[in-house]
C-alpha cells in the first residue's frame, strides 16, 4: 500500500492543496496527517474543513500542539505563534474546535506508529532534533517504524540490531529502504511552513510493500499564501519566512 503522510499544514491552503494533488498523482491509497492542521497560516477554517472531509473518507488525523492551542490557550509558544493561535481561535467555529480537540495524539497501524512530536511523551511536544532524541522515542515504543513531524525539517534515523543509531538526510524523490531488522524514526518536513531552506511544501510516501520511504517536495503559490497572512493582520515574519523556507 502507498501511504501519503503529511504534517504541519499550518492553515496553508495553497501548500495543502498542492501536496494532496501530488499525492493523488503518485498513486497514494491512504492518507495520514500528523497534526498541526492550523497555526501560523491564514486559512484555518478551510484547513480544518478539508481535514474533516479527509478523515470522514478514512484518513488518520492526529493532534498537534498548534491544534491544541487553537482550542484553548497554552503556554510555551513564541510571541508570533501565540498571536497566530489567538487569531486562529477566533477564526474557528465550535464544530472545528471540537474536531481538533477530539483528535488523538498518536495512532498505531501494523508495525508503524504515527505521532506529531516525540513518541516518548507525545503530550509534552518535545522535538526530535538529533540522534539522542530519536533514540529516546524509539526506546519508548515497540513499533518498528515511527513517523513524526513538529520539526519542519526532514530527517531519518535508523537503530541497528546492535543498538547503534545512524542518521540520514533524505534526498528528495529518492526512495529509502527501511530495512529489517533495523528500526526507524522518520521526521517529516512541513507542508505549510518548511524550515530547511527550501520553500517547497514537503510530504512523504511510504510504500508498505517495498518498505520504502520517499520525501517529495512540491512548489506552490507562496506569494498568495503570504499575502493572505498579511491581509489577516498576522505577524509579518509568518508571511516572510514562507519564501525563505526558514
């Protein structure tokens, strides 16, 4: 089965639509969304509505920290994120908020665990930024493959049978074999706000038949997404960073 995995949409309609269209062209048979449907971007109501539609069609959808912040105030965010969360709460109707509040923090399917942040303690929203973080996540669960987001920068970590952890930087459009008996943790890039220097939206395809993971990048209308952020009165930095991919 070909599973399209998207994370960190951040209310970026243009990027979300581009990734969904690309996944469809590439033959995706299942869809997983790893959270942060909203936050930062200017189309939260549409993003939640589209995600609800996908969930009703069978997609797995998880809750991210920005989804949580859109339902109720929470600390630990920088000023721009806090301002965007407050604006998003005002932009969402009760049905959208109820949908986000009910989303699970993780989901397990066969040998895979889907989670937004660190699998060791998903509710704490810790980032998986290095090998030590990846090992903590893998040691906390039984799944052979852990897939998460939150960082906005693609990365891959493999744990050998001898407990040696190796890290990889995924190359766009190059399939990576997730070989046994090694266990794996993949950090996906962001659909709506990439931070690796490439403004193109990121998503991943997991082929369960061949056990291969491929990171894809999709150009989208960055200018329109940024202008919507400015028009909404959200912080300028949230618009400017889309073109930089930072």
